[in-house]
């Protein structure tokens, strides 16, 4: 990670309870002095993000997940896909990678950190379960980043 | 047995809407409706909050055009602190306008490249899997790249002035928070880090050339598709009646160019407008009181603005307006698909205005805030990308908002969009034995021309595929299609 230029997107909305997991994760990285990466907050990904990621070697998308996850989170490789949602409100990380690849011939290493959320009402603050999952995800993520055997390093 | 056709959600628009078309036993159109199915309630949320919070809170209505809500609210709050738009310092007026032009530029670019161009480039009959921005990127990569960078340019202007691309803060009561620095503005002028404002102007001209050629080749359907007579409403410059996007008088004309609202001051809007309601939608139906609900509705947005104005202040856009007018022999344009052409002329106008303002040293000044005598009420009207946007607040002696009335652009366009749906139903679907995906898409094409922003603040989580269902008149499902 030290030698690779990295951008981390936090996706979500802190006004919708657990949908704020992505943003809160970036807040945590800032508090931890995580200075090796550029951090970008997004309500939703936008088409110009395809151009932005061309300046980076590694891209990480952090977002809340509605599905139940065994560990409460996952960290997995993200691959380009031409799948397309019905509006600008839904542009998937995979589509951003696809656009970057097809328009700019750039294919950074890409990952998704998905953290399970359970409540999505118009309120600020995570649910108890999301807080627990958030804690697990950040511990794992930080350990991974600091490890010489980091998935991202490889 | 009658059938009901439902398009839910309408695709490639901002927010979530639904269309239902009911056919009788002979597949003749009985009814058609464009519904807005989400409720926001911002007019109530904001009551009790101090008035100076309004520009920050109300911009949360939308993730696409928050700047428009921010500035409309700011103009209203300026009045509450005793200031008319012309009372603000010159640097503040210019910084706010630069922010506004950046907003319209990026929003129009997003709509044209992302939402509308797939229909124009691939046609109604293309597969939905191709008829989207990914398809455009694959087959027209240079066009897509320019679209991305034009959108980015506008977003960067917003970020420079408001601190963030979405939901930033610039306006304060009677002013703006910060000036522009020389280093910040050079970023947009020198072309070292992003394509310069000169490139934006050139690309805007290219887009207009594209749409003119497209019109010349496709006039057979562009001239007639979803054409219907309507009123047109927009702001015009107070001095010369030219296109005005930030501050002007309200003017409306009928389908034939006759004045129906004669350059009224913003404060007087309530004397001229009513809002109708219907059981089947959360969106209201504004209309001019003196013409009534049936005849008093108006289109707003790019097509309406070019119809009501008497000219454009920037030379390149002014020239393009003449070509636009020539297409209808100078008559009022009621052709829905010309909205895209009008939108591109506005993109060019915004680019020209951004250049003028970026090169103006006034935006570097620290003279940013004015004060006046406190009032109990304020009205702010602005031309948002999608059309005329009205914010109106009343406050009590403790500075709390007691009443809020918002008429957003898409609300004005409610009846016009319903008319457009009805046109497609009557002219494309009526009497047909089978309703095809292409026919369905034509309903969406008609709506999409208005670039409706339906309910951006209620961000939905997860996938919502296009679902089309056929029901008999008892409500029984007889067919179902998903994208």
C-alpha cells in the first residue's frame, strides 16, 4: 500500500442510519491518521469517478450491505462489469471500473469493503449491530493494511 | 376487458416515478397518469428552525441540484435580512452567479450525456442493455469522455465556491462565506489540471453542432413527438427581457406567444399562482389563477426559457438561439424533443458566463456581506436546471421559520409531463394489439426530456428494476415484464 497510490470511497448517507457506514469508516481512517490514501465521500458514485480513479493504482469502495454476512463484513476483489442500474442514483463500483477500463484503458486493483447494516430510517447514528460490524471491519482492515502480507500488497 | 399498463419505476430520470396507462377492451387508451410515489415533506420539516439554516437544510432535497435550492433559499433569506438581490455586494452577486452557472452546466451535461443521449444515439428500438451510458461509452468513447469532463468542470466550480461538490455551503444571509482566490480561479483558466473554460466553450459548441445535425436528419419524428400546445414560464432579465437564470421577473406566454404573465416581481408570485392537487400523486399542479386549472399550466425549463426570453446576453449562445428560433420560423416552440437542443444552448451560455465571471477580478474581493432591516417574509426565485424554482419563508420574532412554501421545477412540469405521457399513449399505443418495450420506452423518452427530479432526497437503497405489469380492470395481474 505504501508504494501504491490509493483512493478509498466511502459511499452512503449518514442521515439514513446504517447507510452511513461508508462515511463513518472514512472518518475513522482520518482519526487514525491514515495518510497514505485519498479519501472521497459519496452519496452515490458518479460517472466522473471513472475518470478520477485513473489517477490511482488501488481503489477501495466502502459501503453498507443489506444482506446478512457471516462475519458482519466482507473484503473482496471488485471486477469491472457493464451492468447498469435504472438511474444516476445507482452506479455500481463494477460499472465505474468498467468505464475506466473502456474509456481510459486503466484497470486499478479494486476491492469492496462491505459492512452489514440493518436499519435505514431517517436518523443519524448506527444500529447496535452495525456498530459491532463496523468495529470488526475496521480492525480487520487496519490489520490488513499494516500487514506485509496484505491482500492489497499482493 | 380493459388493461392497465404500469411503468414503475420510470428509468433514466432523477428519482422514482410511475406511469399507468389504462386501455379498454379494444386496446384504446382510456386514461394515462404520471405518478410521483414518494413523499418528502420538507415544507414541514423546516418549520421551527432558525431562518439562517434554510439554505443549508433545504438543499438536502436533492443530490443533483442542491445548489439551486441553496441559492433560492439564500435569496429568500436575503430578503428576511432586508436585502433585495441588487443590494448584495457586487462580488457576492458574481460569486453566487458563478456557482449557479457551474451548477446548471454540470446538471445539463449529466442529463444530456448520461440520461438523454442513449435514446438519441441508439433509438427507441435498441436493446435496453445497450441504451444507457455504458453503451454510449463503448460506442462513442470520445463523446463520453467529454461528457464526463464537462460534468467534472461544473462540479469543480461548485467545490471551489461551496467547499464540496454536493451539499456544500456558500451563501449566508446577505452574502457568501468566502471569496475566490487567484490560485483557485487559475485552475479553471490555465488548462493545466483540467481542460480549461475555453475547452468547455468549444465542446459545448460541438454538442450543439451534433444536435443540429441530428435534428436535420430526424426532423420527421423530433418535430412531432410529444408535441402539444402549452404555456411556458421562466425568469427574464428585468431590463431587457433576455434569458435570466439567477434573478429576474416572472414571464409566461401561451402556446402562441401571447403574454399571460407580464414580468411580475418575485414577491408577487402568490397573487398569480394556485396549486391543484390530485389523489393519485404527491406532486401538485401549479397554474395561473386567472387562466384556471385547465388552461393555466406551464412548461418550465430550457425550452420554456428560450420561448419566453427576448435574447441571450452571451454572443455564442445568442447566435445559436437564432438557429433554434429559425427551426419554428420564430414561432413559440411546443415540441418536447427540442428541449434537448435548448438545454445545450443553455450549456453554452453557462460556459460563456463562467468564463466572463472567472476573468472578473470582483470575485477575488473580500467585500462579501451586506445588512439591511429585518423583515418577516422572504421570497427567492431562481431558474434551476429543470426550471423555475420558488422558495418562500415566513419567520416569527424569535427568528424561527413559521411557514415554508416550495414550488420546485418538476412540480411546474407535472401537467406537461402528464400531457407528454398522454400524447405517447394516444399516438403510439392506442389501438395496438401488443405493447412493446419500444413503446414503453417512448413514454419514458417523453418524460425524460423534462429531466424530472422526482424525489432525490429519499435515496433508495438496493436495486429497483424496471417493472411493467398488465392488469385487467379488476386489478388482476395478467402479464409482467422486468428489465
